[in-house]
């Protein structure tokens, strides 16, 4: 725990450094680029750390632990028929006492030599005489096929009188955990070469087969078979002491490496001569009381009771050497350092990839476990073919890279927009807060914030689709980046809204930057070989030395300025001023009042007559909403209708308007059954898009019991020109209810004639801007004439709105326009006054 705690802030700092590295070069192409960088960086960092730890030997214990388990998994081979082991057991010690007398040992050697073994290896120290029988033992030790043993490190001398060529050392290279995994074969000095006991025995046996021994600095040779020297970093070793000529010991089996007989059986001649003749006979102790035992990979730990006696260890070593000389593959091989590093990095890459690719914890866990099994399985298969590769290191690399990449992914997903890779609103606020804190220590400096909103982006997004909308955003950001200074922080704070802050930036520099960003958008964006034009409304706010700012307030001010720019039209910019905030507060208050007013039904409908131009009789009414605020009095529609559109409150308000107008129409139809009155109701863009519009209208018809054909729904050109196909489909569904459809303010939008003829429209409504200028402008006269002629050609009737004079009414009548609407006949009236007007018309008839 004491080691982990200091690493936490360092890890956090590392992840933030990775994030900043991505900020400098990250193109706005989304999470894929971030994931790629994170995968490479995370895997490289974990690989580098593990290689550093490995160079210090920090992972060797883990690799040796895995090696022991791999050894234990290998099947035991059959006993080596070339060897016989004469064991001195506890029973032998009780019978003959320890140390064995020279006479007993000489008698055993004589009995064995009588069966003509090829080699006898005496794994017993006899540097001191143990009478009686010293002369007899000395005579037996002179046999040319007998190999004696010494221990160089401890200074235990070989038996006196035995030539150096028949002496082998018994020094075993134990690993730091006390386990024997290596076989030290030869140590060379300037004065003398020292052969191991196992190598001496093996060479004596192989000499009769014509296999000779030599060596050079890199390897030993048994005939034509080479034994490469073990390196300090071979396989899972990292800092092993590999002085001399060493190889990794390939254990033949757990216990039954060769046939065994006891010393008593030898002395009593209770053995088959064929077990000895032309064989290697090893003599050594296996009695636990003598403690001539070694921990091996088969020992789970040093606390286990299972250890392997020294004579059995030598039998394992000799068996391996004889097999190598015979051409059998019992020599371990190892990957080159570059291959091990690549193996390590591959699994680090895999772990980092899984951290970004998989989201579900179960899939993530299963994949991680599967990769660990793949690492272990690969190591086991290769070990079965005597290839030892690191297994613990790639496992740690997999887990470490998973953790680091997961931490980076969490940091990214909580601070970044997934589409663009920009900071999200929360992260932008934190970054802005840090800059404001630094700014407070430098009173003379300023900081500027800019909010950019794409104009009409919702229309582009809905009409062209999500994919094109997303692609457009990425192209816009790419252009903006080309003009933003490197110190600028760019963030996405809304669907089509972005924010930038710049330190040491004043009002003039922000305005210059805003102009550059807007200028960058004058060229069309090409998406799927289709040009798309868009503009941006920009709001700016600059800190003032005498004010204290929070990130929320400064961003709010820039937003307020952006909204002011948007009200002035498209492709505009504005700098925040104090009065803007007051207006925003007033707008917010109005929104709250609007919500309350809809709930309290503070709205009333006024009705403006629509008359037949030929007879000047009332043909119907247009329902127009009015708001009578309990405290502020009358509020004009142009003050609250745009707000209702923006906030979505137009949906409940529009539903109330339609239901109230239909109720009033039903009353008039009951009161004036001789009149075929129409009721025109304006639909907003939000209403036109609501999915349950058809169901609402059907419910209104059922509740009010009016004739469906007496309701005319007025829409505008801009409402239907986004997704034309969807608009036509909805209009056909409205027509199927029995409603009439009218196009309001025709001529002020951007519909084409080819589209207009596709719309199931019953009425065109000529905008008043053309009607009121008919007497002053020949062009407007022609426009009105053309609209009327177009409507008749397409089978539609025409209503001219804004008629205020007799001259205008006569002109429209001469052009064949069917209906008129305007102050010339009546302004919008409350229901009571409109009823009076209908009464007067009936009386006049």
C-alpha cells in the first residue's frame, strides 16, 4: 500500500500528459484517432516499464514460478535404460552405519564391476579414509571407468589417487529461490578446466561410442551436437548467474528417471546382471537424514517435503546429455531478445485494444481471460517443444495496458465529445476555471471566451441525415482549427454549439478572430460530392479587471452574446454587454410566465374574417392567439410566439389553439347553419414535426363534432422544404383526415415550382408585403398576378392577406383572386365581436 499511494498522482499526471499530447495533434475525426493513439501510447508505456523492471530482475521470480508449473505439466518419460542408480537408503544406513566403511564401499564397487558396467559414477565424498578396508577401496578407485566427485566451492577434495580426468565437480547452480533449474557443465580458467560430475560420466560413456567432446567460447560440442551457453536473459531469466557453460535442465521425470536398486541389494547380489552390464551406474544417498537433497521445479515451495536426492539429480543431467549426443531434442531453445520484446508489446497492444473496443464488463472480462489463457497456452505448447518464452511478462503487459488504456478511455469519455474529440462542456468549464484562477494572479491580463453556433444546422441535420450532419461538423472544426491559435481551447458545448477561450485576448483580437472564422465558412463544404453551405453566429465575452468571474458566468455571457447575434440574422457576431444579460433575464422570466400562462389558460383567440372578394361576404376566419398577462397586460404575439417555438411550448399552446378554434367554429355552425364557414389555424414548425399530430387532430374532430373539411391548416414554405418526402407524406395523412391545407406567406420562402406542384395544397396565401405594394410597384403587381395565376393553374384557390384599401381589393378582384383578408374589412376580433359581425351579415341578407 505504501508503494501504491505515491504512484496515484503520478499515474494521473501521466494520463493527463498523454491527453495533452493528443490535444496538440488530434484532428477532429472522433474517438477512433484517440483510441489509436491511446492504444499505441499505453502499450508502449507498459512495455517500457516492464522491460525496465525486467532489466533489474524484478519479474524473474514470476517467470520461474511459471516455469515450474510448466515443468509439472509435462508428462513423465519412461526410465532411462542406460542408467542404474544404486541408492543408499535409511535402511542401508541402519544396517551398515554412516559413514560407510571403506570395506563396504569397496565390496559394492567390486560386485558392480563384476557385471562390467561401462561407467560407475561415485556420488559420495571420500576425501577421508573410513577404516577398515582403506586399501581395498583404493584399489577399486583405480578403475578407469570410475568417476569420482568433488565440490570446488566448499573445498571438499576428491578421493586421493584418482586422476583429474576421472573427477567431476558437484557444484549445482541454484536459483535465488533455492530451486535447481540449470545444469552447470564446465568451468574454464587459464590454468585448468573443471568438468561437472554429470559431464564426466557422460563423456566416459560416450567415448566408447566414438563421440568426443570439445568447446569454444559460445558452446559445448558432444560430437556434432552443440549445447549453446545459457545467457543471463534466456527465456524467463533476467539476471541469472550463468558463468561457465550452463544449460537449462530438462527433467526426464518426477521420480522414475532410471531403474534403482539399494546398496543392500548390490551387496547381497540381488539384481539382474543385465541391469549393470554396459550401463552407467550411479551410487549415491537418498536417505532424508543425510540432507543430500535439492529443491526442483517439482517442489511447489521450499516448505514442501518433496525434494530430489543429489544422485537422482545427476541421473537427470546425465540422461539429458546422453539424449543430446544421440540426436534427441532435449536442449532448450530461446527466442532472440527482439522477438521477446515484440511478443511483450503484442500483448500490451492487445490489452489496450480490448480496453477501447469492448464496453460490456462481461465481454471485457471474458476477452481478458481468453487472452491470458492464450498466453499461457502458447507458453505451454512451446515449452512442450523445449522452447521457453516469457509468459508472466506478457500477462502483466496485457493487464497493465488494459488498465492504463481503460483509465485513459474513462478520462477521455468523461472529458471529450465522442464525435469530434473536442473537450466537452464540463471539461471546458474546468479548464476555463483553471485559467481564471491564473488570471486572478495577473490583474492586468484578460481572457476571452467565444461561443459559436452553426446557423440552421438543425435543418441540415434533419434534411440531409445524421451522417452528413456529423461529417459537416468535422469539416467545420477542421477549418476552424486552421485559424485558431495553438493556445486556444476548443470545446463542443452543444449539438451545434462550440466554445473557445483564449488567454491574453482582448475585444479587438476576438472580433478579428470571429471574422476569420466566419470568413473560413464562406466556401461550401463538399460532402459526398454535394456542396453544403452554412454560417455561424458568434458571441464573445471578455473579462474585465474589476469583475470576478466564474467559468459558468463567463460562458453564460458569451452564450448571451451569441443569442443576440442570432437575433440579428445569420453569420453575425456580437460582444457581450451588460444590457444583454438583463434582456436574457427578461426572456427567461417571459418563458416562465409563458409556461404558467399556458397552464392557467391566460390566452384568448381573436378571429380575423376572410371574405369572398366577389361578394364581400364572410367565408371564414383565421384564428390568431393573444396573451392577456395578469400583470403585464397585453403581450404581442411576436414577443412570445418565437419563444414558444424555441422552447417547444408551441406544442401544448398550438393544441389549445386548434381545439378552441374548432369549438368556436362548432358554435358558429350551430348558430349560423346557412353559412359554410371555414376556420384557418396556423401550424408551427414544431407542431408539423410532432409525431402525434394526426392523433391530436382526430381527437379534436371527435370532441368538437365539426366537419373536418371546414378546418384549414396553414403551413409555411420553410416547414416543408427540409425533408420534402416526409412533408408530403404528412400532408397526405392530414388530407386523409378531411382537412384543407393552405400555404401561408407564399412568395417569401424558397420553394420551387417543381416542388409546389407535388404538395397537396388547397390554398395559396399571398403575403401582405406584395399586396400592399401593388399600387406602388409594377414588379409587385406582377408577382401577385403570377401567384394568383399559378394557384389557379395548380387547382388552388388564393387568399390575399393584408388588404387595407378599396383599391387593393378591386385590384385583387380584377386578377381573379377568390378571397381577401385585412383591415379593410376587419381587424382580428374577439369571438363575441366576430359573432356580432356574422349577425350583421345575416341581417343584411
